[in-house]
């Protein structure tokens, strides 16, 4: 565990609120320390959404200036300022910027020792049903939090049939049913909760990336669905980011 995470300010009780063989849910950001364990592929900071900032963001949602870029590092710390540059100035934007910077610092602080990784961020509305099938991410580490709308859906390791993951011609409903060992196994994040999840590229984690999907937002009756507002911060190998510099959306797919 790096110094950034070990010296992160306390955001709640240190004892985990819930724990399974492959995940930890805690009331504070200290829960993220568990991601260093080889058996854990998901750590959740179970925090409430900031209702005042959420309401402010909801007002901006129709014309929200989406951000999808690499984050610049200043003295080793991600600069989240550009993520909110298109929003109206004021104390709520400042509060949001401070929170995004804190979250980016926590992701960087949780990274394993090794070669430098590129930090890529996405902050904006999700207006379609991308990533509806359960899948794993081919990245080292990814942080997700939903500000508005339904949260990311995920599965504990014991509830996954990994042999059924991967490309499939089946519709999302059938493909997802095949992956689930139990129809009751799916879990949904709430707005405000922060998910820190390992991908396949975390050292030694091949075949154990967190299985998750974006929640469906299309009502199915032809009406227009309200968008989600999602923050995604991803750490991936620098050389992979260079190769895919023209395909940033593939790097930062919704969760």
C-alpha cells in the first residue's frame, strides 16, 4: 500500500461494514486498503451522496460538459480541476473539484509498486445502454462512483461462472443469466458509493478481474430514460494508453 493511501484522511469507521471472500465494504476510505489483498478484487467506500452537490449537478445535466481525458499529474498527484472546468463557478464546483481530486489521489495511492501507469478519467452523463453484459475490464485498477441514477451492478467471485464470460451472440438478458450462478447474486451500488475494482491487468490478477456491468437505463416502453452521471478514473499501463490514444472511449467504458 502506498503512502498516499496509508496517509489518507479518515472518512469514517475503519472496521469493514461487510466482507466477502472477494470484496470489502467499509464506512470509510480506509476500506480501499483491502484492494492490496490477492483475494480481493473490489473495495467499496460506503459513503452517502452529497445531496447539495447532487442537486446542483442535476440542474446542469441537460448541458453537462462531459470530460474524457488523461489526468495531468502535479507532483505525483492527479489534477482533477479540468474535470469541472466547464461547470458554473462557485462554492459547489469547488467542493466537487476537491472531492474528485481526493478520489483520484485514493486511486493513485492504491496502485501496486511497478511501472508508471497512465491515469485516465471520464466524468459525464451516460445516456445509453453500453456495457449491459457482465464483463471484466482489461485495466489495472478502476474507480467508479455514480452521482445521479442507478449505480454499477457487480458480482462476487463465488457468484460468477467465468467460463461464460466473453463475446456472445446472446442478448444481454440471456448472456447475463448464463454468467450468474444464482438469480439473486447481482448487487447494485448506490449513488455516492465509491467502487475501487481490480481489472485483469492488476499484477497476478489475470482471470480474477471484477465482474460487473452498467445498469440498463432504457425503460423498454419507448420513453426517454433519464441519464446517469458517472465518474470513472482508470489506471492502465502507459504503453497501452499510447496505443489506444485514438480510442479513449474504449479505455474508459462506462461501469
